[in-house]
C-alpha cells in the first residue's frame, strides 16, 4: 500500500480537529499535547506531518515526481501551508513517524511572519533577489528554489523557462535550497545586498 493510501485510511476513521496554518497548528498541538497526523494538499503536492505529544516527529512530502521523507521533506515547507489536523492513535502515528523521522527540529519554521516586522527598518534595506539556476551553463526550468534564514523557511518558487526565480527580501545572509527534477537537493549560502541582487547557482 502506498504511504498516501495508508495515511488516507488512518484519517478516514479519525477525528478532525480543525484547519490551521503551520505555525497555528504547531502552537495548537503543543498546547493540547496532541498526537495525530496533519495533512496539507495543494494540487498534486501533499505534506503529511506525524505529531506525537504536540511535537512534529515525522514528515512526508508527496509530489508527482517523487516522495521525500523526514528532514528533506521539512526543508521544503514554506511555513504558511494550510494543514488539516486529525487525532490519531499514538501507536499508529509512531509507526508512520518511524519511516520519516525528523532529526533536525529547527527545520520546522516557527512562522514566516516572524521576519515581517523587520521590513520597516530602513537600515536593513529591501530589494528583489533574482536567482538563475544552471547545470553545465544551461538554464534549468521547473526547479524548486527555497530561501531559508536562521533555520526558518521564508519562501519558495519554481524556476521559469529561462531558469530564474525572484524573491522580495531584506538584505542579509540566506541559505538557498535547490531541488532539481531528480529530487536531488543542493544548499548554497548566499549574501543578498545592493551589489548582489542577481545570483547564478550551478547545480
């Protein structure tokens, strides 16, 4: 049985607790020491989180081109997805989490809202970062690019036909995570400022 079908079966007989953004869901689950499974669906993309006693213990990202588990799945969370949270028996949740364990809890972003108040600080500066993704000098379209700062996922997008994406960001240091069509993940450390607004990444 596919993992998607297994989780669907588990949820069919479970109590739905509500729909939340990721930060809201984590806060609610922690306050209630909830054990269950949270599901976010967007088109052909599905995120599943296994939660034990209010803490995310396992993660699965299911896409048309493949499935990622654990930390690799969590690294591609944007942070503001809508999750439906279901209460599920602890032994069943533990069984799911065993196959997709999250080792680095810091990868679960608290909230992309955390950085918004800083935008008004003129000293930081704000601009548009343009990233071009290439392989052997050839533009790579349809590649997922995610921006992370201090362990929190801020935003992500898919490269266009000419292999580029653009993000409106504060100046500063960021981690850029690139996931190619073969599901391979590359991480780059970048500095974004007036002199570095167009960056080319070779994967």
